[in-house]
C-alpha cells in the first residue's frame, strides 16, 4: 500500500524510489504487491514492458529458450535467437539500416553509437540538445543535459560534447514553428562558433525528449537536422531507447517525421523487460568499425533475444500499434478535458502512449510540488505514474500498449481525484 518508502539496509540508496511497493508479480497492465493488491501500472518500468507484464507469448519464448541455451557469446558462436531478431528488426526499421550490434542497456547502445560515429567519420565531437537524456555512464552522462543530478559530482566529463537548444515551445512561450526555426539557426551558429563541421562526428537527438519532459518537436526540426547533417557530412543519431517499439503509436518515433537516421539506438521496450539493446546502422557504416574495437560479453544474449523476437511479433500480430494510437487519443482527450477544469495542467503533449502533462502554478511557474502531490494521490488510489523534466513538474503517462479503454477511463478518473485533492 501507499505510504512511507521503506529502506533496505543492503540496497544502495543511490537508487531513488517512487513507491514503497515490493512487487510480487505482474500481469498485463497491473503489478501486484505481496498482499495481492493490484496497481494499474502507467510506468511500464520506465517504458520497458510495452507488451504488458509477463505477456504469455514472451514468457513462453523465454522459457523455451532458457531450456535450450542461456548464453552463447557472440565472438565465439552465433545463435538462432540473435539471427531471428535481426530478421524481425529488418522488417520494422528503415531498409537502409541493415547492420546490427547488440548490447545490454540503453547507455551501452549510446556509447556504441558514439564510438561508431567517431571511428566512421574520423571526427571527435558530438552535438546534443538541451533536455537530453542518453544514460548515466561517464560517456553518456556527458551527453545528458536533462538534469544536473545526473552530472553533479562526476566532473570532469567526456570532452567534445556541445549542446544546442531543443524546440521546447511551451517553455519558450513561442509558436512551434518559430521555436523550431530559432533552434535550427542556433545549431548552425554552434557549427560556426564552437564545433566546426569538419570536427563534428554526429548530431545525437531523441525524436521525442524523454527525461527532459516528453517534448515533441515540430516535424520541421528533425527534418532540419537531417538537412544540416547531410550538408556537412555529419551523422544523425536518433536515440529511440524510450520512444521505440510502438510507444508513440508507430514502431519508431522517427516515422512521424519521415526522417531517416544514420544510426539508431534501441533498448527498453525491445524485449518486454529483458536487458537487451542495439545499435543499428547501414552495413556500409558498420564496416568502418574496426573489428575488436567494440564488444561485450552478454550482448545479444540468447534468452533476451528470444524475448525480443516474441515482443516484436506480439506487437505486430496483436495490432498493438493501432491500440497505442487509439488509447493515446483517448488519454489525450481526457487529459485536455481535465486541463479545462484545472489550469495548473499547463500543457498536455505527446505521441501515442508517450504523454506528458506539465504542471505549473497559476502564475506560470514550474510546480514540482503539485506534480509530486498528484503522484502520491494516484499511488494512494493504486495508479502508478512517474515524473520527468528539469523541474520534476511533468507527469508522464506510459501505459503498456495492451492497455484497454476501460483502464484508460480508470486512470483518468484517478488522476481527476488526485488533482482535485492536490489543488484544494
């Protein structure tokens, strides 16, 4: 039940925690605690369990693979699940992206992408965007700008990283296209004043900001990045670790913008909860990566790869992209109705089932306190939510792609009660 968050004397406190729940099991859109209480999970383990908890098709694939082969190291042997995963991924990524490297975590995928970009271009520098989140390893936290908590105390960080503005129109108070144009102009200025094109290996961007506040850029922004990258021979890396695998109502968020990446990073929803990630690029680009200069013991693990194959097939065969779009529209409509009654709900934004609600004071200031109170009110009513954004004032709603119409109705009712309680 909701309440004070307990401490565990032998678990490092570096893991900050949102709830006191000790999960006993998960099924579909619900997590169950040790007392059997059900919690409607609109966190999906931070955008991981896209097919819901313990989807039977994924569980069956994992169980069967575990009985055959747990680990086959990729430098030594190749195994069927990894080859099947490549075949499945080729049906959903851009056809030009026909080369794959597998790791365990999103941060590892981003590290790999940066290493590939530097080696392929012979250039050292990388451009990222304000509000970005790309991981917490030394390399990836150097690329992360969504909050100082990820960087403070760890300086000096990796050099060669330059930060450009992201078109967060609500924050700037500008019309979307004006914001997009200004951000692209600033990027061009950055290339004139801080990192020359001939020393810039890559532009790294999330098509939809994740930890930075679930901000969806205008189509013109990502298309503008593609044009700038092409003009200067810079590689465009799209980080789809949180926005991939149906989260936005399409396989990948880049499809909403009709933009092709040079390098794609994937993780989170790829295997419904098993640790696996990937770097995807053309084989022409991959062949510029010196053999042996990158690797990993567990990358493309057989059991995780089998779970990933089952995840992709489940999303396709159960029409979960259609459901993500329909339930996303339902959720957005319901939240905008709440916005009419509660002006503190300053902005509602998102794509598919990747939705953020930014809470502000009546004077227009970020209100992290209200966001926290709403989360606690929802937890008390057994709805699990998370916050994000630099101020911690954006509530994100990321239910599984299997979420039902009735469950969305339930979640909206709980949020309305929590908002009413927190604003009185």
